[in-house]
C-alpha cells in the first residue's frame, strides 16, 4: 500500500501535515504553517524533494537518538522524522520517505 499525506488544523488555527507510510505509521512531520496554502505548498515541496537523497540531513539528538530532516532546494526544513534508537532505523525512515513522499494522496482533515 502506498503512503499518503494527512493535512490538519491545530487548535490555534495553524496548519500542519504528516506523511504516512502504507502501514499508517507517521514517517515525516511538518512545522506549523499560518495558512492552508502554505501547508499545501509544503506538501508539494515534499513530493518534489523526497526522492533526492541529497535533501536529507542525518542528525543525532543530544540524547543520542537519531533523526533526519528533509530540506528544500533553498535549504529550508520541510519536515522532520521521529527519533530512532539506531542509525539503521533512521536510514530506513529516509528510504520510506523517499518512496512514499511523491504520493498524490492527500487526506484533508481540516
């Protein structure tokens, strides 16, 4: 099963999206956006940039866990992953975003 995006509105009126893998696990989360259009542009940016391995920054948090960010061509962060116990988990997460990120399926929960 292919992945999809879920677009939602927070209690303070801002918008965010998550990318879900085919098993419904969240694999990428966006920042908050002030407008629906901006969040939709963020999704379009993930769709465009997800397949490009050069767009990922592999990071280690201060607690020793691993995560990644996906960046656009202008180096702005589009989304961040969850925390992983091992580097291999993080790398599998990147592979999942690369394969699921181009999805055209957007579930609008706003």
